[in-house]
């Protein structure tokens, strides 16, 4: 609790521009959804108006981790034109949730028209949220590149398995080359200790900065903790169900590190600029008049 109060006091001192953070990993099952769901609760506790977007479209993990059963999901916005405000559900501790909807095949690969609809819908939320966390699915699919490319900063989750590290590097590579993502926060999940977590980060950082134009920052690490599994079973984020467990303490420290510093670059143009960025190249060419009138 002390940590939450400290974080809240710190947040109140600074005027906060909208911040959008995408959570990615490469390999699945490394803890993205749990880390996103818990960071969202901690951000909300710290006074940020927080929206978590479940971008693992078609699978709907976040609502399960939160133990909520939203009536609507993103499909209702994209397919049936429902206003996004009506689709957003309430999660624990005031966190707002844009649900992914499960078993929705049409969302597993968004087409350009759907992406544009999503961008337009999200622009409307700009004034009512301080923080958007985007929990993406596994792999380096089109949706993941789109969502992370549209965020200001990526939060990369890795675990000590060698495959996690190679997949994380592949993810950094694709995101930097295809989406222009330059800044990556790294969280090492399921590490046995601080030293090993830093070793893993260093390996990834060395390779990435050698071959790519990117900057990686060690944000924190979370130990393997049976309470994570228990909290998943209980459908309540671990920072709520086991607030003093080793993983919860580590998540608090990670949140503190993440939210105590301003984003690596501010969002001058607001959400509109951000979410529209990816469309510029593909749509500008088509929409630009062939000759300038007048
Ligand atoms: N720090 C941890 N300690 C123990 N088990 C964990 C930890 N983080 C994740 N897990 C386990 O891994 C599973 C997958 O996590 P999840 O967040 O769904 O991964 P992802 O979203 O990357 O696919 C969880 O259900 C949980 O049982
Ligand atoms: Mg997940």
C-alpha cells in the first residue's frame, strides 16, 4: 500500500499527457497478459485513468484474468458500428477494458478498413484516459505489428528460456523495421533472481543495439511465483489477491519504475497522430489528389 501511495503522490505532481504502451513478447505464454492486467490495476491505483485494450483479438484473455463478463467487444465497434464508449467494460479498481471478444475469427487479422475504424474510435477516448495499455497476442502477426507500431513505447516481456530471447529479438527486429518502434522497456518474467534477469536483458540489449537502431531499457523482473497461477485460477489480478507475494512486490516495483519517469517521447499530436501514423504511408498515396486544384 505504501508503494501505491508513493506512486500516487508522484503522479499528482506532474501533469500527464496521454501515454500509450504496447505489451509484446514474440513467444506466447511468457506472462504478457498477467503483467498488463496487473500494471493496469497499479496504474489505476496510482490515479491514472487507465484503459487496457485486449488486442489478442479473438482470444479474450484480459476479461478472464479480471473475472468479468463484458456484454460487448471490439467486434461490435468494428462490425456493427457500436460507439466505443458503450463497448468499454469496467474492470477491477476502476480499470476500463476494451474486450477482444473470443472466437471471433474476423478479428484475428484486421483489414485496413477495420484498422481505420479502430483508430477513429480510439481518438474519441483521448480526453478521458491518461494511460492506454495494449496487451497483444503471441507471434509477430500483422495485428501485433499494427498495435505496437501505433503505440509510443513497447514493453517487451521475456522469460529465461532461450526461445523467449530469440523470439523477443525477432520481435524487436520486425517492430523496428516495419513499424519504426525505437524504444523498448524490458521486463524479465519468471527469473530466479535479479542477476539472471539482468543477464538476460543484457544479452538481448547487446544484440539488438548492435544490429538495430533501437534502445532497450531494463524495467524490472518478476520472480516465478505460484501465486500467479492461483490468481489466474481465482480470476483476480495477483496485486489484488496476493498483494504481498513476491510477484506482487516485483510488479509494484516495475510499475513504479515505468510510471515514475515520463515517456521517452511525448505525444504532442495526441492519440490521433499516434494511431494514424501507420496509415500515413499506405493511405496518403491513395487519397492525395493527382493534381492540386486551383
Ligand atoms: N511470474 C510468474 N510465476 C508463475 N507463473 C507465471 C508467471 N507469469 C505467468 N505465469 C503463468 O503463465 C501463464 C501464462 O501467462 P499469460 O500472462 O497468459 O502469458 P501471455 O499473455 O504472454 O501468453 C499464466 O497463466 C501463469 O500460470
Ligand atoms: Mg496473453
